[in-house]
């Protein structure tokens, strides 16, 4: 629960404190989401520099709690948020390892089972079965390293987290 609350705080900070990346807009194309691994061109465990090389430079943001810093890069126009592994270092560097990737609109990639932003909860359940945990706020978490968070009242995927 503590980690989930920290994630929510980090997401809020990211949306309010990051400058927008310099991109012409539009989503990504031909992207594949691989649960527990990453997305096309960007994997968990890669260095943050891979994200910067792929999507461009943005001002890094962070949240901190108890001397632990959670640095992240937000690419609004791509619908990609890249979270680095927690560290005690308050200064971001591009050699930090990626620990989580969150996808939101306008990201248009899909899993190999055809699930992406805008898919319904029923489609997710048909593709992946029952989640290991489910929450109206934190979404449906699957043991394969993916969580689907649904838009309030619509049961459509609003964000996808890969861990």
C-alpha cells in the first residue's frame, strides 16, 4: 500500500512539475508492450540514457521519502513515463536503471494479445484471466509483470504499468 501511495504521489508530481518534451505530438507507432520486460526499444533494467536517446531530453523529476529518491522521465506527447530504480542519490544521472514504465494516452502500442490504452476490462480479462490483485484505484495486477489501471466509471484501460 505504501508503494502504491508513493507511485500516486510521483505520478502527480510528474504531471505538475515536468516540462513538456519537444515533440510534434502524436503517439508512437508499431509499438509492442511486453509484460515484465518493456516496450519496443525500451526495457526494464536498461539505463535511463536509452529512454533519452529514444524519446529525447526532458527535465527529470523525482519524489522522495525517507531518504529514498524515485527519479522519473515524463514524455507527455508519447504517453510514456520512465521510472528509475529507487536510490539514495538526489541527483539524476542517465546511468540509473529503469525499474518501471507507465503508459498512458496517446501511447498506441499493444501487447501481443491486443491489449492497449482504451481496451476494456472484459478484453483484459479474456486475454489474461483473473489478476493476482484488483483495486478500483490501483487497477488489476498480473503476476507476469503488468498492471492495467481503468478509467473511473468506464472500465477502459487508462494506463498500463510494466514492472
